[in-house]
């Protein structure tokens, strides 16, 4: 009987144990790299390699982070969950909305929770963070408004809802913590018809802005929706304007 010898493939594992996650040193580049196997979302076994790390520790941490995100482990680093959440948002919302989410996390949330495990964040942590948020100032050096803080809190809570729904997080700590940043003040500031008539009378009817302001006032469409209109959107025969896009300036 012939005995065949073979070298087994490295096991697929997301355990935080270095014996399953070797790192290698490249003598030519003088850098560390990691190389390991994993299963993609379709169950296919694939190999992953990432190089260019200054330290062995950095290579192992990158591999841990990759496998944590792949497995949806609820003990992954908060920063990794943010990355997954933003990737999902980018696929389902407008670019401007995605960038708004990204900026709010970068400015107000990640600095506080970046290295904490997602399932270690408690309601007390959230309340302490809310307390620091209430003392924070914006670009103009003034305290953040209640509406702005509520917007940040809503995005934060949305991330935990995402983790609960798709990655097995037991509960949303934002819901347990409650809202300490103040309720959003909603108010409507609008012109009466008399005020608008006074305003529009200062324009010559041949002025393009005359038609623009009339359209805004009587339809209620947003400025970005007006700016995005093309001739194809106007059905003059039936008196219909088709609103199907918006205009926004992204990063200049």
C-alpha cells in the first residue's frame, strides 16, 4: 500500500490566534506580508495576500480585520464596522448623502470609538460620548446645534441598527442610552403670497430668475431639483414638470 504525503492547506479561521495567521518577511522589500485563505460570500475558497507592512504586527492586524469583516464577527473593531456600513450606504444612497455620512463619522464618531470592539460599546459609552458632543464646537467656534447633533446621533444609531440586522449584534446601545443632545427644533419659515408677490415684482419677466423663482414658489421643488431640469423634463402641452434628478456640487 502506497502512503501519499501531502502538505495540508492552511485552515480557514477567523479566530484571533496567530498560529492560524502567519505573517512573512520579504527580504527584498524588507517588508512584512500576510497570505491566507478564506471563503467568499458564495462559499468559494480564495487566497488573499497583502504586502507592504513595516511590522509583523501590522500584517497580522490587517488579516484579522479582513477576516472579522468577512465573517461579520460582532467583536470586530468599530472602525471596521463603519467601513462596512459606509460601503453599504454607498451602494444604496446618493453620493452626496454617502459623503455626508462619511464626514459625520470621521469628524464626530470615529475619533471616540475607533479602536473599541463594536460589541463592547455600551449605553453608558454612548451617554458619555453625547456629553462630549454637547461641549464640542464647529468650524465657527460655536457649540453644535441640537439639529446637527441629532443628525450625528441618527447616523450613529443607524450603524448599530445595521450591525444588529446583518452582523449579529444583540442590541442597539443608542436606543438604550436615549437622546441627551436635545430634541430637534423643527420650524417652517415661509413667505406668504403677498410677500412673494412683492419679491417677484422686482424682477423683469424676461429675467430667467423670474421663471425660476415662480417655479420654486408654486411647485415647492428643491433648488437642486430645479437646477437639474432639462427641456426633456418639461411637458408644456400638459403642464407637467417631471422631477427625476437633482443637482449638487461634490468636493468642488
